[in-house]
C-alpha cells in the first residue's frame, strides 16, 4: 500500500510500509534477504543442540520449535552443501558462528559481527553450518543473509569470497541533544555525503567489495548499513547520492518508531525515497534496530530457479546442465556439512591456501 500522507510542496519520503514477511521483501539489485534469530540451547559436545530433535522434520526443519530450527542440518544446524550461480551472498553474523566450506577448497569460521561476501559467479558449492560450542550456556545465533544480483556481464565471473572481520568494519555513533545514541555499522556504501543534510561526521569509506560485485561498479550507489538506536534516540538518515537509487529500511527489532514523522509499528519494511533525508526517532520502549539496503537497480531480466539466478530461462537450463555435468568443481570434503573443531577461533583459508585471521 502506498503512503498517501503527501503535500503538494513536500511529498512524503515514505513510499510504502509493509509488515515484514519471510523472506523479507527486496528491491533490485537485491534478490533476497532472510533474518535468522535462533535461541539454541547448550551444546551437546557434537556441536549440535543438547535437546531432543523429536517432532522436527530433520533435514528440512524451519519449525522454530522452542525458538530455533535445525534447517537442513541433521546433527549440527545449518545448510549443508548446496550450489549457487549468478549472484552474491552477503552474510552478516551478529551472534554465533558460521562454518563455511566450499567446492574451491576454501574454509572459514566467522561470527560476532563478521561479514562474508561471496561472489558465486559461474558456480560454487558451499556449506554454511552453525556449530554450537558452549556446553554450559545457550548458543544464540543471529544473522542476515542477503542475495545481491550480478549484472549479466559478471554472472559468469570466477567465484570469490571476501571476509570483512568485525574489527575492520567501519562504525560510528551519533548522540542527539537529548542523550539518545544511534550506532551505525557501514558494511557497504560510503557514508557521509557532500550534502548539507548529511550528519556532521567525517566521511566513512567502506571496505572494498569483491571486484565483480555490483557494489564495485561506478554509480551503483549500493549501501548496506545496520542501525541500533537507544530508546527515544533521534537521527537523520542522509539522502543517497546516486541517480535512480532505491532504498529499503527494515525495522526488525523494536516496538515503534517515528519515520519522517509517521508512526511505524515493528517489524516492518519501509521503502523510502532515496533522494530524501529522513528523520528516525526510536520509540521509548526499548532499543530499535534497522537494516538499510539501497542501490541503483541493475534493471535486467531475472530468471531464477532455486539457487541459480540468470537473465533467461535458457541460461537457467544451461546452468542446470552444467551443474549436472561438473558439480561446479565437485565437493572436496568427506562430509556434506563440515565443521571446523571445538575451538572458537575465527579464520579464513582461501582456495590458494592463504590463511587469514582477524586483525592480521
């Protein structure tokens, strides 16, 4: 439903407000966004939950029974080996850990604010498992996974993954006149415009996205930011800088907020005019949290079949034939759902053998 609270001189910056679905509604160039918030219990010593799995459809458990799901995992929750082609995954892990393994021979363990940005390109198989390591306390998991489309010219790029360790992700905090605080994590998109309406903070440049990403293209104006606001905090979201940019603000935690003076009850997906500065005011009941996703649309046809996203049905048919023939390089691991040991240390091991750890 479109917002009709407009005046002839100053149209509302709110285009529409909708309840959050599952998965979340997205705008081109984004294809998909899902939010997992699982209250896993203590670990059982095998990196799974110390709890009965009775009543769950193991291998296909999205039940949220007792506040958590096993997803496609049988012992450890998560998503065993599965293929992708033609787009990117951006996985933001706010709590808990993900163990990544892929058909290129790469592995990683990341979490606690880390982001993995994976260009599937011409094809990759990967697994994303959620190891539970604490046998004495609950193991909460909270993450976003965003699917970002690739333009036709880059759909067959070489697969590539980049780690954004939490310690390196740019962040800033803004305090309002009443003592409210807004904290912003800048995962993608330069923050701080040469615009009088922009906040006074110095410009913040994001970490570099993968080279074939739409986010790396000149003029894409792509941004992914997370916002946390204390009760009653006020902050003005600056306008986007690009022509034709579209912007969605997801109000995923909190009871109420004022967005451009309009009350919004959470959880909600709020499409905003990207060229307008928008004042946000969190309600008084508790912290409010938002995810912002914006970008100039790619504007190309989308043909999708499950984990494959191309431009035409003929390309989807070719993708399926390619996968049957090559398995996108095959699966080099003995287990379709590998996990990386009982130590919580985060790391990435790239296909060329290069090892990477936070802060190094």
